[in-house]
């Protein structure tokens, strides 16, 4: 799911696990300089969350 995003391996693994176990929190904070990674990851989580419901 996040294979094409470079770096942030611990965060990617955590998010992947929460999606796979359907244990998605009501909120997440994406903080840092790189807008692309934050926007890309948050969009993917929203899309998966809608699929799970």
C-alpha cells in the first residue's frame, strides 16, 4: 500500500497494520516538511477506510 513512498518505514508499517486489522483510529497527525508524503498517505488511509465500512 505504501511501497512507493520512500522513507518513514516505521510509520508505513504501523499504518499498514492498522488498516489490515481494521483498527483505524478516528484521527492521525501527519507532521513534517514533505507535503507529498503526508498528503499521499492520508489520502490512501481515507480511501481504505471507506472501503472497510
